[in-house]
C-alpha cells in the first residue's frame, strides 16, 4: 500500500510577487500558454503518471484554479445549442480529468509549510509534489518519451525511496536554486543517491551544479520532518530543510530531468513558452515567423 502512488500535491498558495500587478487578482498558475493555463499542463503530467487525486494547496483569491477543473453546465448547454460540440467536448474533458481536492494555506509561510498543509488529505501514503508554476511541455521530445513525474514515480517504486527531479545549471546560477550534495561527479541516466541539499549557495560554496526543480515523490515521513522544521530563510518553512533529513534517514534519489522546462514565474521563460507554443500551431507559426523577421 505504501508503494502505491496515487496522490499529487500542487501548492498554488504563493503570493506570486514576481508577476505583479497581474497576480494581484489572478493566480500565476492560471497564466495561459496561448489558451492553455499553466496548471492544465501540470495536472495532465501527473495524470499521465497514474495519479488519481490532485490536491491543490490554495489561498484566498485562488478559486479560479478549482473552478477550471469543474464542469460548467450552462456553458456546455450554450455551446452545444450553437453546434460547437467539439469545443464543449474539450471543456467537458477538462472538467472530468481527475478528482480535485483542496486545502487552504492561510499564510504564505513557504513551500515546506504548503506541503505540510496537505497532510490531512494525503495521510500515510507516498505522494507526488509538483510546483504550480513549472511546466515540462509535452511537445518536447524528451518530456514525451520520459514524462518527468512518471520517471520520478517509477524510480521511487523501483528503489523504494523518495525522489527529486534535478537539472544541471550553470555555476553562476546556483544561488537561485536548492543545490544537491551527491557522491558522484555527474548524474547520467541512472538515479543518484542524494547526500544533502544546500539552499541557494554562492557559486564558490555550491557542492554541485545539480539544482532541485519542482517535481518530487515523498515518503509521508516528510510531514514529520516538516512539522519539526523551524522557520528558515525569509521566515519560511523550507522544503529543502526537511529533505536533508530524508537524505540522512530514509533516503532520497535524484533523477536528472533533461527535457525542456519553463518556470513561468520568470518573465523570459514565460515569453519563450508562448513563442515555442505559437510556432507549433500552424495557424500562428507563419504569421509569427513573418512578424519576427520584420523586427
Ligand atoms: P514560488 O516561490 O515560485 O512562488 O513558489 P511565489 O511565492 O508565489 O512567487 P514569488 O516568488 O512571490 O513571485 C513555487 C510554488 O509554490 C507555491 C506557489 O504558489 C508556487 O506555485 N507556494 C509558495 C505556496 O503554495 N505557498 C507558499 O508559501 C509559497
């Protein structure tokens, strides 16, 4: 039972200050890539890994996220009456993708605290955590061949361990990420045991160039560690602090995720995601290429 992974926690309760003023009233996780909200990519990624229940950790003003995965009978009836059945079917599919539950994080006390808020729903099961603002687009060949959450779930089941997705970053970027301490020099295709984590180290203090990115599978013991983790940097309960305890005891393995990734909280990556998706759509690709040539 403990090895069955069927729940995914997606924290979406942050203030999204980098996206202001847009994020003042609209959740960052609803930012669309053309016409598909960020959160839909993430929910579809976890469903592809066999997840049955999605748990949003939400906060005030984030109701749009749950409503998006609900059925909308009035809109459905309207579209069908107009003969727009294909569009109505598309919306109905989104409304029946999976079971969506939610729990409130009343104050934005950090990612670790957000994950802890999901404990009453997750209970004593291994579970997935996905950050609500990171997309691994399914149109990327590597992501399609080996979807990130699926890789983490399979590795966790094979090795009976917690897992974390990582990517190699340039040395001057280590101060923007949680960085791993590992015994090997390189992480190739095989998962590697993690010895510890360091939050946002300066390049000269970074123990490796492998950065934690927003995909994890945790043993439920992480809740005990989170509950005992004092507030750290910025008055927040850091997930990486509790992960370090996992490394020391139950074990944590890193999986190198090599596919394309967009952090949509970062304006450049957000614009890049829009352009990449537009270039994939025949009706947008030609006019966009022509427009870009004129710049
Ligand atoms: P970020 O740190 O990227 O998001 O957290 P943020 O705090 O909303 O954004 P900025 O830095 O102020 O612009 C990654 C994910 O974790 C969630 C966020 O909603 C985001 O999807 N999160 C973060 C929480 O749910 N609760 C928190 O206390 C912090």
